[in-house]
């Protein structure tokens, strides 16, 4: 690859693209809601939220100096991220807190990129994160799920036109923002019914001696704040 080609690719990556019309933004919002609200569709779509959830655990584990040993994704939309290091301390706390906060924060970051017209950059960053995560997956279902998700991003990035890329990017970001809200409410209901003693909130409670309910409240604050802030950016309010 010569320097001219490399420069051209770099300019395309970090350059800006035209904002889609408002009706496209609203249509992608409706599309995201259409797969999040119905229970049957949500059971399938929630796999994407689980990818972001476990990816958040894994990324923060690495950033805090822990050794990431593997990630598993299951067909019931649960997941497991295993890392080695001290079973206490700030690294462990941040790693445990990263799961429920990762999808809405990723959505907020995506909304920030879209608000500045960087649609191509968003698609390629997402693809790179999925490829990096694929290396750490340790079960067949997880490999299939991440491979298909990454493949969708790759195909849209390479083959689709600007309008399709924009619509796809907006659907993804709306899905992360809206879909990032529902799991915390599901966890709240599960804890009310059966305790959910192995949940992230309960693990954080044992690590910090802070009630699990307060950690759950934090998950709600992060997800709802991200939705409000990201939604305003996407709608250009």
C-alpha cells in the first residue's frame, strides 16, 4: 500500500459524512424499539447487549491490569467473563461495574461520533472491537454470535452506500442506548423475585459493602442518563 492510498483510507476513516434526514433518524429509532419492546424479539436481540456487557467486563479488566482469560456467551443471553488478578480492590470493582454500564456508555460514545458526522469511524471502531473480542471467546455459541455481528459491520462498512451505512449506524446506536436500559430493570425484577445473588450488583456489594440496591441504582442512572444525552445528540436537540 503506497502513501497516497494510506492517506486516502485515513481521510475516509476520520472524515465526516453528511447527517441523514430527520425522518431516517426517527425511522431507526422506531426500528430499534421494534426489536427491544416485544419480548420474543428481545430474547434474540439481547444477545447483542450481552456482547457489549461482557466486552465491557473484558476491556476494563485489561485496562486495570488484570489478565483476561476468556469470555463465554450463552444462548439464553447470559455470559461469563473470567479474569485473573486480586479478588478485591479497585480493578475488580471497576471490572464488575463495567457490565451493565457498557452498552449504554457505548451507545453514548456512538451518539457522540454520529453527532459529529463520523459514521465510517463508528463502523470501523465497532468492527475492530468485535474482532478483538472474538479472540477471547471460549465457546462455540459465543464465536458464532460475535462472528456474525462483526461480519454484519464489516459488510456494511465495505459494501453498503453512505445512506445504508448511516441508517445501520443509527439503528445500532439507538439499540445500545435503548437496549442498555432494559437489562437493569430486568435485574431489578429478578432480584425482587429470587434474589439473584450472583448478579453484578450483588458481587459489587460483597466487594464494597455497599448495598446491591445502590449499585442497581447506579446502573439505572448511567443507562437513563446515556439515553437522554445520546438521544438529544442523535435528534440534534
